[in-house]
């Protein structure tokens, strides 16, 4: 019998003990007999209380104890500087199960490049209880031309809520920093119950030099990120997903797939360049 089966048998017996204790109390409680009968009643009450604790609290306590044992065992082999990072990783409550980016590169005169990104994310609450999720987006302004970076769309929807209510992003939903744009505090927190998910849809533009590099830091742990890059034929494109082991990006045509899970603050990067300028540079002395 494996551990899971043993736990199931124990819980079954605890449930049986609880039911039997309740039935015995119903029968014996009205009786007023000698001291030993009162003692039996008190013992049965104690068994009932213990059964309740075993049935309803046992699972939560075991999970918490397992987590603390894991922290202690891993912390023993890690240096003190790395232990907080391991605890942070084990306490993540969100997982992005879908992250799709469609990127379109458009050359601008005289020597700039517009990058438009359409993004869809599905983020799930993988914690043990309801959780408030902070959402938002930030992009950079590169002061490259008369055309400026802009957030064109940002919205989210759950089974019980959608924002913005009328689907339109208003001026007070966006704020400027010294070097970019972000969504403002007007964007509400998203309340997700256990195993519930939210779909986040965004669209934005950044203006780069003709040869540039776009990168986006991941806010949530992300599994199966996908990027499509539409670009002119005279431009080269390189897409990479940051990973400690340098895994190769999977590619077919203009589509790129991340073969591993990205952690928060890792990034997706897109390098683009003019092929003719690159060839001339490579041939120069």
C-alpha cells in the first residue's frame, strides 16, 4: 500500500469514528447514569473532536509542514543569499498558461522602425486560496522620431468581471514617466478564486532606430510563450527567451515558441536589423 492509499484509509477511519461518535452521543447523552457512563460520554466527545481535527485540518497542516520541511532542507544546502529567492519561487501564486505576442515591424522615414505588439495572456491562480492580482503594462519611449510610443489597448476579463467596463482605454488610464508609459492606478486589482483565471489583452507601439532591440520582462511565471514576428523581407530577425541553460528557441517560419517555463523578470527579446546595412558592415575593414 503506497502513501496515498494509506492516507485515504486513515481519513476513511477518521470519518467513520466521527460518525460513530455522533451516533453514540445522540444515544447516551440523554441518559443520566453512574460516573463511568459520564466518563464514556466525555471520551466519545473527545474522539469526535479529534476526528473533526483529523478530517478538516489534517490536510492543511500536512501541506504547510511539507512546505516548511522543503524550505528547511533546500535552505540547508543553499547559501544564505539564495534562500530568500527559493522561498519566493515556492510562494508564487500565479502562472501564465498562455502568452501570445504578434509583432509587426514597419520601417519609418528617415531611419526609424515602428514595432506594434498585440498580446494575449491567460493567467491562473495556482495558490491555495483567493488572490488579488496586480495587472498593468509599461512600455518605453525612445525619443526616436515625431511618432511616439503609445499604449493602444489594455483590458482584462474574468468570469465575473471585465475592465474597462465599456472596452475603451481613457487618457487617465495611462501615465507618463521620464522614459515611457505605464497604465495608471485606475486599473483595478483582479480578484481570482482558487484555480480561476484572467485573460489580459494589450496592444502597443514603440518607435526604435532602424536597427534595434525590443525586450519584454515577464511579470508572471509563463509556460509556452509564443511570438510571431511579421517583418519586411530585407530585415533580419532574431528572437530569444532568456534561460540560465541557453535553450534553443523553437522556430517555424515567422513563429517562435519558448520550450521551457519563463520565471518572473526573465525576458523575451527581439533583435532586428537591416540586412543590407549588416552585409556592408561585415564586409568593411
